C-alpha cells in the first residue's frame, strides 16, 4: 500500500510540475475559498448494471461552500464517495457534472494552491525527512537556501527537529504523517486536503495528531478539508461537519460545531456539548438510504 500511495503522491507532484496546471499560489492574499456546485462523478459498474448501460454514481449533486480559513470535516460511511470527492478536489479526476471553484477559479488539475495529505504515509522512501519536505519546493524551483529555510521552519512546526536526515522507514507512523503534513504545507498552499490522514496510526498517536493539526491550523490559517469516518475526530476538529449520505454520495446535513477555540481534544471530549454533537452526527449517519439510487441511466451525461 505504501508504494502505491507514494506513486500517487509522485503523480500529483509531477502533474503540478506541468506548465498547464500550475497556478500562482497566494496571488490574492486572502485566499482559500472553495465552492463545490452540483458535483457528480460516476464509474462504469460491473455486472447487470453495466449490461443495462447504467453508471454507478459515487457522487451525485454534491454541494458545499467552504469559507477561507475554515476547518471543515467531511464524515460518512465507508464507500460513500469521500476519496472520490478528494480526487476531484485535487484535480486527479474530472466530474461528470458540476464544478469546483477555488477563489473563483475552476479546478483543472493539481496545483500549488492545494496541499495533499493522504491516508497512510505516501512519503518517498528514498528521500530523507528534509528532502521529502522540500520535494514540492524543488518542483516549484525554489532556490536552495530558501528551500532549506522553509524546510527548517516546517520541520520545526511538526516537531521533527533532529530527524532531518532520517529516512521514512526509520520513523514511527505518527512521525511519518507529520512529515507528510510538513511536505504539504512547505509550498504554502491556500488549502490543505486531508483524506483520513490519521486512520493508520494507533489511537493514542491519533489524538496527539489531532491536537497537532489544530495547532498547525491556528498558526497557519489554512482552509482545511479533512475527510474522516470517525465521528469524534470530525467533531473535535471542525468549524462545520459535512455529513454525507451514501450511494450516491451527497451532503446530507452540515452541522456547525460551536465548541470554543483554541480547542484541544482533552478539553472538549468530556463536555456535554461534545456528546450532543457526536450523537447528532451519529444519528444522521444511521439514517440509511436505498443503495439502488446509485445506479442510474447514463443518458444525458
Ligand atoms: N475508479 C473507480 N472505479 C469504479 N468504482 C470506484 C472507483 N473509485 C471509487 N469507486 C466506487 O465509488 C464508491 C465511493 O468510493 P470512495 O470515494 O473510495 O469511498 P470512501 O472514500 O468514502 O470510502 C465506492 O463504491 C467505490 O467502490
Ligand atoms: Mg476513502
């Protein structure tokens, strides 16, 4: 799995390096507003549905607006289309219908305005921590001295000072994911896209990582879209939780989280408000819809 993820990360960076898709980052100063309108994405199904000429809709009419600097979590059952949505946000795949605008500009492919942290670690195993963190900067053509200063800054931000020359296999899972976060932040994207980034680390490390990403968000002011299937994680991190319905995936309800900021998991976990919010999201997720809706005629798409 690690190899495939590293390949995916390399693919994203390589596309970014291409002249057609690279957009100047931070051009507007106050950036990172995301508008997702009427997004649908289908795949060719297998079996009888394929014979009938139908398409399988992983997402259908997905709508969401995300403010600059907002921390939004997207929660939904396995297979509801969360990673499909992330791939569209990254620009790795194209929607059948609808569009995604970032600061008013349509997403046409991967670019430096978005940083990506995938499930698992997706690091380049042949590169040290520092050279992983500097990878995007190398592609961007950032001069060596500036690159070094930036990697120093972000390695410090994720608390990995002293590990600059280690290779990924010499680090724990949590440390590897912190390298991935530093790599994504190093080229200063407006938006950080995270797909179940802490799913592969143990429970205790996961809580530490949640606190760390909250602290990083407070310091950097990035817009964060964080996909998870953990209800607690979704609530503890977010300004708003978008709860997805499944088959086809769409936003069912958006729950506003008014827990105080700055927020740390230990401060909120045992509060009545946190319990109420997690129960609400849990109830929304129980409300199942018939799976048959996912298969629809492909005509007109
Ligand atoms: N490339 C693909 N080809 C066919 N079906 C796919 C493809 N990618 C995802 N799907 C299907 O779309 C649905 C949503 O998948 P995914 O976005 O990975 O869900 P999640 O990340 O929420 O677990 C699943 O039923 C999955 O099998
Ligand atoms: Mg997924």
